[in-house]
């Protein structure tokens, strides 16, 4: 449908993406999507705790449904927590959504996603755009679309 994610606007994106040992990965719409299959499986299955961030870029973008696989990740990590591999006491899970809704044209679906996030203890931050990935420091920098503040 011609929808594309603007990867070039994110400083450090290609560097972090090309490094197979770095946790940073993207959806299947990236030109080198085959790397994603390897990285996603490795880092979702081997997550040992810490801060997990899923980012949903501004709409419209390709691969939109793939950005909701954070529910699968959370279910997997809850299973790991139940079996002693990770502890949610020292870990956090946040979805950073550049948009103000999860489903722009379907209010009931948006409400369902929000209630499921609340039920599963998944934090939501809206209105933040990914502007930089610092591969060596393992840091993602986001910019607030309204205030211009970065974090």
C-alpha cells in the first residue's frame, strides 16, 4: 500500500540493526528483514530481565500488525518469570507509541489493547518518536512530539 517506515530519520538505526549481537530489531518490512527473524527469536527467548521497550512508529507505516507482537513477548516473559528466569521486580516493559491511539479508526480495538496492557502490567507512553539509537550504550533516545523534550 506504499506505507513505509522512515528508518533513515533515526540516527544510529542502521548501525544497531546491522550488529547481530545487539538487541535492537525491527519489523519484517525492513529491506534486510531476514536478519529480523534471527534477532527476534534470539532476544525474545533469551531475555533475562531489565528494561524492555517496544516502539510503534508514527502512522501510517508498513508492517503495522507486527508492532502488536509485544503481547506475545509479554506472555513469553511471564512464563520465564513463573519459572524463575527473570524477575519483574527488577524489570520493566513499556510500549512507546508515537501515535495517540493503537488503532486509529477502530475505537473498540484501541480500548481492548489498552485494557490488555493494563491487565498485563505493560506501560504505555504516547506521543514519543524514536530519534536515535546509541548502540554502544544500549540507549534509545525519544523526542516528545508536542514539547520537543528528549529522554
